[in-house]
C-alpha cells in the first residue's frame, strides 16, 4: 500500500472541506474552527498514548503477550483485556493504536475485541461519575450487564470474521509497522 493511498480518507476530507468552504463561505469559519479543535484534541491525546505504546513495545516481550493474552490465555487474557480497557483514558480512537500493538505482539483477536469493548463502555472515570450522579446501583448494574455483552459481541465478531480474515488483519498490522513513517524496513 502506498503512503498516499494510506491517507486517502484524510485527503478526501480535506478536499471536501475546501470545496464546501468555497461553495459556502459563511460555513468556512465553522469548518476551520472544528477542524483545528479536533486536531488540537488529538494532539493532546495521541502523543502520550504512542509514548506508552513505545515503552510497552520495548519493555514487554512478545512471549509475555502470547502467554497472558494469546489464543490460549483463557480467562486471564479476558480479565487483562477488561482491566486495560477499563483503566484506559481517552476516547475510543486512542484504543486502536493499542489494539494494533497488541495484535503485533501476539494477543488474540478475541481479547483485542474485548479490550475495545471495555475501552468504549467500562471506563473507571465514567463508572465513578455515574455512581456520583445516578447512584451505585445504576453503575454496578450497567457494568455487570455490559461485561457479558462485550464478551458475546467479541466472540460473534471473531466468529463472523473467520480465522482467515483475522489472520489478514494481524498481517496488516505487521505490514503497517514496516511501512510506518520513520521505521522503513523495521521488522520483528
């Protein structure tokens, strides 16, 4: 995949924004303001996540990931995925670099899906806010009902994709790492 093809969606959105701004100049200020706001938000969130990922990538060997979050990790892998997802900070788009790194390190696709589900719904700060605002009964009920749903949805996604597609997704993570900026030809 060429680098330009990799960024086709952002390029398309940039061109679309430029066209809309030219066609409707009164909307140009709002478009620019929203774009800069979103860009600033991402700049405040993504660098710390990549810093932590880099440290985890270097400090945690692949064998450890395979042992504790691989295909045969069982309940330990699920518990770790829920734990990491629940204690994570930041929006869901911050979870995708983590998921990519976990796949490269040998975590099972199912456990990565559990992590994404936990990251999106089981965050501890949200739990504490819900407990303060809506009561402990509500927040505990939501948590305990969400965990089985996340496990079922993760299993369904894994089964529906099939092993060939899961292998293809994992292979893409390795290829993206090799093609990534600043890492030409780097392999594991």
